[in-house]
């Protein structure tokens, strides 16, 4: 909050249990990394919105993927697996050397149904201490990210990148 990366959602309330949209998270990442957009967005549902420059800056930096569509869906809630991917891509963009994770040491019991790419990012986020698991031994990849979880994930990622 002191660095103006996060702010309250209404009337000075942080609402730690509320979910985080991709638009909100993109804005926080963009602010925290000092990213700016060089172009306007081609996505019809992003153009002219308060988060257009944030989404575009993350696309230009390679932190977000181009969705190859006319719509970005920035109002969707961020999942834990998406947050893991974004964290590792933030580290890569910041110049942190990323080595392949040791997948055999990842304790989560619910990763088998995920793609190898998704497992890769989750494993790295776990090895870097950005994410832990749930009490039941699962990662909960499709679980919705809360604002309190987002603050922890973003803070840890910025620490690793030596940006705070």
C-alpha cells in the first residue's frame, strides 16, 4: 500500500477475502514492476477501461499471453495456477535465472490432471516459496485467488526479484 501497488476496493477497505480479477492483478503487477504500455490494446473488452494500459504492458513484457481473440476477459477471477505462472514470468522478466524444477519433489496430490506447462509453473512457484499447498496436501490449481493471497504472492515474487 505504501508503494501504491495495492489499494482498497472501497472506502478504505482492503477486503482480504475478496477474489482478485485479472484486471486488478495486472494493475498491481504493472505498478510494482514499473511497466508501461507502448501501444493501445487490440482487445475490444479492454479498450478504454481503467486497466487497459496495465494489461497491455504485461502483454508487451511477455508476462501475459496474447489470447488470439478479440476479447481478453480481464474481469475473470485469477486462479492459483494462473498466479503461479504470472509470478514465474515476472521473475523471468526481471532477469532472474530460472532452472527446471524437480517435479518429483513437489508434494501436491492434485497436479496429475494439469498440463506439463501448468505443472512446470506451479512446481517453480513452490520451489521459490511463492506458493504453498492447502492443508489437505493439494495445490488447488483452479482455486480462486483472494486479495490476501495475492498480496503474499506478489510480495514474495518481488522479494525474489530484488524489487523490494
